[in-house]
C-alpha cells in the first residue's frame, strides 16, 4: 500500500472504532453539552447522573477519568453511583478533565436556556 492508501485505511479503522465506542450516545446539541433527559431524583442522584453522562459523552472510561483527575477508579464509581458527593476540589478536577462547567454538573446552569436555574 502507498502512503495515501495506508492513511485512508487508518482513518477508516479509526472511524469504525469511534463509531462503536459512541454507539447509543446522543450527539451534542448547539450548546456543546449532552442532551438533558427527563431523569428525576435527589440532588445527589442528579449530580451522579450528570457526571456519568458527561464522562460517557466524552468517550472516557471510569479509569481514564480517574487517571486525569488523580482519583482512584473506585472513587469515580462511588461518585457516579451517588454514594458520595464530590468536594469542591474534586468537582473542579472532574470538570477540568471532562471540559465542562461545574454549574452544569451541579444543575445550576441549563445549557438549553443558557441561563441559570
């Protein structure tokens, strides 16, 4: 194979892997955030849901998020199950790793309306 053929093959394989990885994950709307579902629950459950939703939407595993934040994978699991609430420092590091706003995770910011709750 020549260089162009090899590059095209690699890009095709990468696209296939990416398509399988994000299968079932909704596309972003114009706000750049995953769509908010009609999920309801306690504040802790909703924070856990948004962290998990954002992590999946970014295509990360719990281990990858843990490595980027400096936490243990078990801590991320506890956070996503709603067993623990993040401290301010932990929330900040998670938001940096997920490239999102803390007020989105804490349900203070609604990206659809682009205003605070």
